[in-house]
C-alpha cells in the first residue's frame, strides 16, 4: 500500500513531521534495551542509590567479573549453543525428509498421517509436559542435554512448512534429474534443497528462537546447574542475587546478545519467517 | 552441478527399456517414503499423541510420580472446581488475556499504520519496534524486575522527577498482574506489527487510489478498504495471541513466582507448581486438561466465526 496522495503542503520543516511521532514511540521500545546494556557496565554503587545513575561517568566491568567468578555462564552459553545447533539441524534434516515425502511421494496412509501430525500442532505443551518428563526419565535422559534435544528434534511445524514449500516448486526439474538416473536422495540433496533456501531460513529462524528462548522445559528437565541452559541459568542466578543488579544485567546481556546479533544480521529473514508463519497458521 | 548432469547422461545410455526401469524404481516409492517420514512420525507421535493420552489417564489418577498411582475417576476435576487457588489462577489468566489480546492487536495495528510510510530512518524505527520480540521472556522478566525494582529501579526514578510517589510495582499485589501485561505488550506488539505490515504491503495501491478518486477520505479508506483487507491477519492474531496469553508462564516464573500474595498465579504456573513442586501429578494433569479444553473450544469457536464470515463474503 502506498501512502495516500496528499495535496502538496508547503514544507515548513526540512524533514517529515511524522518523525515527531515515530522517534519517541520507537525510542520507547528501544530504551529498556539501552538501559540493559548501560547498567551491565555500571558498578553496584552507581546502581544501588536513589535516584540511580542514568549516564554513568565511568564504565565498570565488575558485573561481568562477578558473573564469570560466581556463576557458570560460559558453560550455560555452551549448553544453549549445543542444544540450539542440534535442534535446528534436526528440524532441517527431518523436516526436509518428512516434508518431501508428504509433498511428493505416494504411500499408503500418508493423508491420515499428515492430518494426525498437523493435529499435534494444537496440543498445548502443558498437557504433554508431565508424561514427556516421565518418558525422558525412562530413557535416562533427565538432567542431560539430551532431554532438551530429543522432544524438539523435529516439530510438526517444520515438516508442514517444508511440505508447503515443496508443493510450490515445479515438479519438472526433479523429474528431469530423476529421469537422468539420479537417486531420490541425490535429487533431494542436489536439486530440491538448493531451491528451498527460503524455507530453510524460515525453519532455522523459528526453531532457533524457540529453542534458545525456552525456559519451561529446561526448568522441568534439568536439575544439575552444570547442565542449565542460559535462560534457566539466568533465571536462577537472578533469584539468588537479587541486589547484585550489575552482575544480573551482565548475565542478561550475555543471554540476549546472540539472539539480538542474529536478528540484526538477518532481519529480513526473521521478519519474513515470522510473517509467513502467521499466514500459514 | 554441470558435471553431475554429464555423469547422469552417461549413466542413462546402457538402459534399454526406460519404462521398465522406471517402473522398478517406482516400486520402492512407498518404502522410501516411510524411511523419510519415520523419524518425524516417531518423535511427533511418540512425544505428542502418546503423552496426550497418558496425561488424560494421569488426570484420572492420584499420583505423585513415585509411588504407584491410584484410580480416582473424576475426583481431580471435581476438586479443581472448588479449589480457590485454581479459581484464582483462572481469574488471573482471564484478566491477563482480556487485557493483553485487544491491546496488543490494537497497538500493533496502530503502529503498523504509523510505520507503513516512506520517510527517512523508517528501517531504524521498524527495527526498534520489532527487536523486543526476539528477547526471551526470561530476559524480559529479569530486565523489568530491575527497571521496576521498588528501591533502585528506573521507573520509580522517573516517577520521582514528576513528583509522583514511589510505587511497589511487582511488590504490590494490586499492580503486579497489570505490570506483567505491560511488559508482555512491550515485546508482543512487535509481532502484531510484523503481521499487519505484511498485510498492509499486500494491499494493491490501485485499490487505495481508486477509493480516494471516488472521494473517500482517510477514515473511509481505512474502514472500507484497509480494515477488510487486514481481516485474515486480525483473525490470526486474535487466535494466536489468545492462545499465547492463556499459556503465559516464563515471565511469571521469573518476575513474581506467582506472588505477591498469589496475585499473579496463572493457570500454567498452578499446573507447574502442582506437578513439579508439590508432586501432585494427577491433579496437575487435570488442571492442564481444563486449560487444553478451554484452548480447544476457543480456537474452534474463532475458526467457526471465520468460516461463517467467509460464507457471507462469498455469497455477496
């Protein structure tokens, strides 16, 4: 939609008057994050007074030092990264395989199976969490990173998004490769997957966000603080250090930074993914 | 890629009867398909359908997850209906949802209209509005516990400049729940903006121009062109945001743990507490099923309304 054709007014400003609305509104959204960064570089003396320091005269690394000495943030960071990478790869690989089978291959019961899988999309996590915990316990995975990976290794959303994408691709290219004697798996890997870039991006982004940001499931599945994820570690650390705000904010920045960097680096992919998940849902 | 095709062409030569070989390869289609879907089916059904049924059975039992469970029939559900803590949790969840859903959708629409214009720096403005959405609920909770800290928080400092007395915020049982809504809006509005902006950009410019040539003002154009075109987005957001807010947990856990004085216990917090703190698993499962039932009724209800709408439109 383009803006409405407006009768030309005399410009009384060197810039659009809309900036008077846009700037304060977007600042309102940005300021809490600015405050997060600023306060993580303040000392507790600067923070714990009223009114607090707004613009610090000096920057301090006390918070970061405290966090590294008194908590396992590097370990938690590594755990979160391992879990996120494995889960994203799992969703890509199994999502492509499953989505391709549902889109292109004929096999008995495929329609019923697809319907059943899509049905699980609407099952809320709360009714599956207790039995899932018991299953993970039986598998000996509780309190290991495995418990965080297995249940989300492939999601119905990933299978569905890939299926929809493959359906939108022309069959002819695949059939040409197939006629030339390429095996199914080779056709999939060399012909279909390279065309599926947008779907790969969408699934990767949605999976990464959900996995990295989750708190509920790690809270249930993990006890030992060596196996915490960043979110669980941060929540626990804050609970134990209510007055060490500069350290808590340093930890908070560590937990948020990867997502922020990923978002700023791939903003288009993020926004397209979020919007497309809406249209499909 | 090129070499591959050349190899493929060489491979084709010895085949005398292409139809027969194709038929033979087709034969393996079903088994190939099953091997492709097997991992997804195993995980999604094994950790989706199976736990769902298991949970239903659990909700009819008295179980602490350690000693053998006892069959109690519908007693858990009956107890829930009288339990003042559960009723309070349902009440808090409904208040939260009733505030968050309309505010996030209206706010998202307003901001999307505001951000849908070509001015300098618009990319930066959009980024600032979206960015809170990718911040985890945990990180939001921690950040805003600090900002709304009743002693050293930034919020009270700002109020102090305007000579407004310091507030308790999360420590005040009459404010904590509303504060949670406010924080959820800070991050949740961005998603509505993304969805609405995508919708706005799909409206053909000719349609808007035609309306203005026909003499429609801004208000009329919005009412008769823009708003109807955004309808699918509005319905989606209505369902999505309602489901999300009925299931709110992470931020409550991080900021208030249901307090002060149980003023922010929401349904999922109640379920989690019953299951993993009190080890009353059967009771927790029943609570989860009540929530799931509510979610199901709601999403079916909204879908039916939407279908009715579509019929009306197509008849026109």
